[in-house]
C-alpha cells in the first residue's frame, strides 16, 4: 500500500508539472492543430493556476512512504524512493526555471533608442525593423533584436505601445497595452499553435501575439486594439523617418541576439525559424493582407518575381509590393492614377510616395492560414 501511494504521489507530481509547460512550448508534438491545440492550451492554463494544490496533494501522498522507506527500508528500497525523488526535483527545476518561456526569453533591461542612422552599408541597410508611427513620432525595432525579447513596451507619440514579434510565426504586431480601459503589462507565457502567447498581470488571462485575442482565462474572447505598424528595411526607415528613433541592442543579451543572425534573410539554421523557399509549405514566406473583412495570402516567390501584384480584395483595387532589396512590403489602395505613377517610381528606385496603406504582414504560411482560416491564396495568371 505504501509503495502504491508513493508511486501515485510521484506520478501525480511529475505529470502536471511537465504537461503545463509541454503544452505551451515548442516541444515535439506539443503544438497540435485544432481542435486539440486549443484544448491543450486550456489544460495548461488550468494546470498553471492549480499547480500548488496538485503539488500539495502529491506530496501528501508520497511523503509518508518516502520517510518510512528511508528509515526502515533496506538499501534497495531506499534507492527505490530516492531516485524518483531526485527525478521529481530535476523536473521541478527544469520546468520552472529552464523551459518556462519568460525564463528563456528575458525582457529588456536597458531600453536605448537612438536617432535613425545616416549612410548605411548594404548589410546594415537591409536589416529589417518593425516600424510604428504616432503623432509624428516614428520608431523602428530591429526584428533580430525584438525577436528574442518577443515584446517591448514603449511610449510613442505620447501613447503606450506594446511592440511584439514571434520568430516562429515570422510576424510582428503592435498593440495598445490596455485591457478594459486600464493600462496593462504582459509577460511571455508560452506558445499557442507556434505563436507567442502573453499573460496579463491582472486577470492572468492568455493572449495571442498574432491576433491580440484572449483565448483562455476570465477575459476569453476579448480583443486588444491593434496599433498600425509596418515592416521596413533600416535604410527605408531612415529615409522615410529621418527624425525617427531606432531600438538599440541591450548589451546584456548580445549572445541571445547573435543566435538570431540570419533570421532576416531566412538562412538561420533553426528548424522553427528558417525559410522554406518552396511555395505554400509550412515555412514558406507569404504576405498576408486583410481588407474589408477579407484575408488573402500572397506567395513571396511571386512577389520576388513580379515585384508588384495588382489585385482586387474586399471590393477594392490594390497593389501588393516588394521593393528591389526584398525588405519592405506594403499593401496599398490604388485609388488614383497618381498612385500608380508613385508606385512605378518606387519600383525603379526613386523616392516612394505612399498612398493609403492597409494592413499587410510578412508571415510563415502555417501561421497565416492558422489564424486566418478563411484566407484565400493569390494565384498569378501566367
């Protein structure tokens, strides 16, 4: 009976301790597709918020047999309880201090913003940034820096903004850090369908990075307000926003930033972050556009070949454009002939004048189709 109680106590301790992290981190098989994927997140959420009760019950079951066998058992029985106890301690340490998302990816400790650089070398100028502009205050956040932190809180044009990036989805978004009319802070808690997931400080609800939707917790179904953002090369950002500010590396994380070298180009070795150059594969690059309630994906290979695609979406005529350097993507309404003229000038390397922009994002195909299940695919007529 004692042996059975000890075994049940150990298993009750190990299982929940592992599953609450396994289900929200990119372990093999953990990021399942719907409908099981969201169910796993719900299980992880329940375990996170009830783990101390589970630990106490597990210890209550196991501690009596553990002490008994240590005092009265032979060497064989002592080893039989010491080894599982050591395993429990190892799992507790690993899944609370090593594999937790907010322990692996730390927030910025020193936020330094510097003026947009002057003349840049080719390599420097092609670095990608997520740009946010508000009240004439423009700021750029290099992807290979914020990709490690996953989020940066800033004040832009007098308004608080949470700039986010998920390298496993290859998508950047900016959100207003406000919930129910109150300012809010968020911590990285894990992943859902390979997308970064944040926890708010008040209700401990969990929010998707790619959509700003609360998916589990007291605020499930709530939505963060998106702040318009765009992806630029650093050279483009400096050209369009000469008075803009650019986020600088936090010296404490130099080695972590170095691990993302090659991410901009898609040549990084990581199996979760590399680019598949074939079309419409899991890790293929697409440009996702949302307009008038309709979503459409444009294959990056088509854009590299054609540079600009003229399409109709949501009842409007638009362009989706890739500049010659491959770094800047935008979706634009084509309202007038002047717009077409400006676009032709931009494609030839002259100064680019922007008409009305509509939401457009570079993203991995697996991410775009997951979070926009009704998306269509643009197929060129050649």
